[in-house]
């Protein structure tokens, strides 16, 4: 978390590109990424790399290239994302090479927080896509394409309209400790708490996870904590 100082602080984010190339790249990635790659052009679109049990390993920004696709991921997750994709890369005419890049979907942590978009710390909690809100699901998953790794459980949850217990939230408060304590004040022990934050003008603004029983409750005025679910 970037929470030092009383004035606005920024934390630069680092990115890597997985360069997937070869004549069978699109068909391979259609079975691995959550987005419909037939609809993805050079402008790009968000997608997810999921574990087989539908847990989000990372989001990624995918762009079509002449001979394949560029998949931009947080640099901290480039190695595990590559290993996850190559696990299913059997007898397929597709290669994946990793290249560090200077720019990505967000330049700084505070920019990502203001966009209500999860990152490395949020994905480390092993949550499923619906925990991050309907807008996140709509932006990253196609339910019209064919099967992809992790699709079965995600599709089942979406079809049933199930209510996930853990919810992605945007938080504000005087300091990280008070906000974190409030997020952990309801629900069973789990992944709740502040995940990413920055300080601006002496106040904390960040992202976190709360149990659904906390939402709609009112925090103590002395804590000066506000929690908004990212819908």
C-alpha cells in the first residue's frame, strides 16, 4: 500500500506483455482467456486468466497484433500467468514470450484505485470474478463464446444470480488501521481488509474486501470510515 505522508503520494505500476504468436494463437487463447478474442482488435479489451476453479489469477488487457496477441499483465504476475497459460500449451503452434514494458492500463496505483479496478494485492486473495462486481464481470467475461478454463463455475454462478459472500469495496477514512479494523468488524474470518490504498490531503482512499453483512451498516462517526461496494 502507498500510505506514507499527509500529501498526495503516487506509486508507479509496472507491467509486462505476454507476446503470444503463431498460427494457432487465437484458437488457443480462446480456450484460456475469458474474453471473446474474435471481437478484440488493436484497441484491445479486458480479459481474465482464471484458475480451473474460477479463481482470478489476474486481469489482463489483450490487443490483437498481426501475428497474434499482446497480453498486458502486472509485472509481478507475469511469471505465474505465463506458467498458467503454458500449462495448457500442448502440441499447439503458439509461442509465448514475456517482455517488460514502460506503460500499461494504469500508470499509478492511485489511478487504479480511482478506477475501482483490482490489482496484484486483490488478486492475491483468491477470489472469483463476481466478488469484484458486475461491472468487472461485464468488462472481462464473454458468456456467449465457447468454453474456457474456469468458465463452468463462473457461468453457473452468473446464471443462478448467486450472492457471493465477499465484496470488493472502495474505502475512505483517516488512516489504514481504522479502515482495516472496520472492514474486519463483520462476517467470518476471511480475506476482508484494506488491500490497496494511498494518502491524499491527509486522508486514506483505497480498495478492500468486506463481507456482505457489513454493507449497508453505518460506521462509528469517530472512525470517519466510508465503504462503498464496487457494483
